[in-house]
């Protein structure tokens, strides 16, 4: 121990000089501002969110950023299940994502969401096409008054698809019972109703003339009308006239209005799954059932035209009343659900590998894009604390099949800056990985040239480790031969990438959670000394660490309490950014360039969670951020 202390003390001056550029004179560590670091602050900028996503079996789940630009996750609800649960480590500044295109807020550590079932997964593949000129389906005026509702409550609903909202003498109708009541689309694409010469004051907010399938439902309760689009309440309006008696001898038609001998309001597009009920369906009943088939004997079901016959001139009423519709002019359409070229059960439009049945989805860690690791390599001393001795961008691509099982993982690591003369290496541990991974995964693509790393002859994980450890490279200088990219106007070389692939060869099956990348443990090892590891704050060393380094210099690690790699005041030697970090110039610690860095720290990570990514006014001083 005393020998190590002497060597460390003797080497500090040499080490300080080794991480500087030739043109720089000072070898003294900078003075950080006084900071009150809260107890337990973990320095993390992303935390795991557990998603509980319900839907139909075989349904693909796609989660994107709030703007839809970045895919964060793709997987499938497995056969025989209606629920998929998984974790995503999201940047703390995320407060919203999109799940299958729908905005979902992030609040707390769990997200519960039910995906509305796609229509092509709901029903058989037929529907009726209306030409907008003279096509319709006529259910007549049943003698028993089955389709007359008088002053009673009732509901009508259907799936519709159109791009044409232009008027055909009158508005284009989905349902109509003569001139007494109807549901129609305005030229603006908004949904409206007509009850005894009275329309809504304000039609639907949503527009549906967009060429995709939408479910529409109109509910009358007394003098109140509610409109739901895709299961969501859009209109809630009360007028006395809405409660008028709607009985008439007019024919009940789909896709057209007939008043006496005059017909107009022809629908131009597709209609499917038309239903009427002699009750006011509740919001829960609509949202829970609009994307499901209903029993022919369901309570209060008054008419149910599924339009799945696919041939003939009759749309059969799949309700106890049997008021079949006579089809006039409409054509049957076999709705395509898309192609599955490789037959793996995932449609080509959702499949990242549409011609490879062994692969289906690409997922990533970090989820929001490339992350950045920034290290100081003078541990156990402060050093200059500019966090640019190694700047390493990274991202893992996790390839899974249609059963959400991992096929391979490709880790791309890009050396952006080498700010020290010391020959440092880099690796990572997977401390929470499934126990079977070490024996059933083969690692390739690493750069090991110095003879200081021993790897397993089969898996190529590092030997002598309890957990899987991958050494990506053992000498930064093999990738970036010199000190580059830390001094503006100084020596520059293009960033250098290296791809490391982990291929599953058996065992398992393993899902992405079995690799546990959200708890990965990246580390630097200093100047070809394998036992001198530098990890993120409070991350444990690997089995090959020389623990005699702890407590030396400025290090205040205490293995007895499992606290590692921090100074007495709580500062780290490494930081892990969940998105790309634009690092500071030589000798410039982060708070000089990032004006809310200290506030983020002192708040325990709750304020200015985007301190490193926000380029808005008052967030940064670009003078101290490196640019070539």
C-alpha cells in the first residue's frame, strides 16, 4: 500500500502534464465553484420508465418522441396476450411520448396505455365502397318501428374512410332517416348531425376526410348530443330541438339521404361495421367496444350491419331484428392489411427487416439517440475537470425477432476526443444481465492490441469476471493516435467509430431486458493499467480492479458502503449523457459553458433537466464549448 501511495504521489505531476496540449503551460487543477450537492444525488440524466401497454395480440407497439421524429421502442404483443410490459430509460426532460401515434404524458415512473385496435386487426377484410353519386344501402322503414326512436335515447356508430367531404347537393351522409335525422360530414371534414332541421352549433374538432379509417359514434340522451371519434369524446352539446320526436315513414339508409322521391348526400368512400342501439351508449361503452365485434344478442343492439359478406347485394343485419340492407350500386372491397414478405407475422410496414424472418425490430439504448460518455483520466486526483480526456459517443442497436427475442446487439462507439497523452482503454460491464448470456453470446469487433486483456476463448467476454465484461479497446491511441479535438483551432481529426457485436448463439431466449443496458457499467482504465478503472459515480468496479487505489489522492470511495468514484465533496470522474453532449474546451469545467449545470446539481437533478441539451438563450456560453 505504501509503495502504491508513493508511486501515485510521484506520478501526479507527470500525469497532469500528460493530459495537456503542448501549447498549454498550467498543470494545476481548476477550482470548481462551491456547490451544495444533495445527499443521494446520482448524477443521472435519464431514469427508467415502466410501460404497461395493452392491446390486441400480435399488435405492434411503436413508441416515438413527442414530435414523432425518433423511434424509441418497437415490439409486439405476443400471441395469447393482451399486455406488454417493458422499461425505457428516458431523458429526464421528456414529459411526453407517442404510442402508435397518440400523445401520452410521462408522469411518475409508470405509463399505462391501451392501444385502440387497428381496424384491419378487428374485423374481416371486407367493407362497402360508395361512389359518391348514387350508391347506398337501404334498410327500409321496418313495420315494427325498429329503426324509429321517437324521443328515446339512441346511438349510431360506424367505421368510415373518405377523402371527399365536398357537398353533394346536401352534406355527404353516413346515416340518414329521411329529413328527420342524419349523421354527415361537412366540407371541412368535420362531423355533424341533423335532427329535425337542427344542426350542431360547433361540429367536431377532429376532421375525418384524411383517407384513413375512423370510428364515429353519435349518442342522443334527451336533448343532448355527443359525438365520439375513434373512441374519444369530441362534441357535447345540448339543444331543445335535439329531443324532438324522430319517428317517420322515411327509409333508413347508409351512405345516402332519401326524402320522398329525392335522394342526395351520397357518401364517397368506404363504410363498415354500422350499428345502432336503442340506448345512449356511455363513454366507457364506446371507448371499450368501438374497436371490438359485438355479440348479436348484446343488450339494446337494434341493428348491426358488419358488411363482411364480400359478395352479393345484401348487407345482413347481425342483430335479433334482421333488418337486412339492400345494397344499391356499392362495390365490395377486400381491405388489404398489408404485406408480410417474410411471413414472420409482422407486416412489412412495421418490420425493420421485411425480407428476413429471423429479425423484426430495431431497438436502441440510449433510446433518444447517441449518448455521450465524458471521463477525467487523472483519477484518483481531480485533474483539470474539463471532462474531455475521453469523449465517447455510443449507442446499442438491439435486434429482436417477431417474438421480441434478441438476435444480436451492435454497439457503436465513436471516439470524438482524446484529451490525454496517456494510453487509456475502455470497456463496459453488464452487472444485471441474465446469467445465461455469458455462455450464449459471442462478442466480436473489439480492438485489443496491447496484450493486457485476457478474453474467454469462446464468448470473448473478458476472463476472470463474475459478470459479462466487454473490452471495446485497450488503447485509445489505436483509434485516435494523438491528442485531438479539445482545443479550438488546435489539432483535429475526424471522430473514429468502432462497432462491437454481441451475437446470441443459443440458450435463452433473451429479451432486451435480459441484457439490462439501462444499468450498464461503462469504465475507463488508465494508461494500459488494467486495474486502474474509472467508473461513473457509485458504480462498482469490476473483479479486476486494484482496490488499493481507493481513498488515494482526491478519491473518497468507501467500498464498505458501496460508494465509489467520488470526491469528498461528491463530484464524479465520469458522466453519462443520454443524448449527444457538446463537450467543453481544454481547462473549461462544465459550469463555465453550461450556465444551469450547478443549479441542476443543487436541485438533485430536478431543475434544468435539459441543461446540457437546450441551446436556448441563457443556457450556455458557446465560447467554452469545443468546435474545430
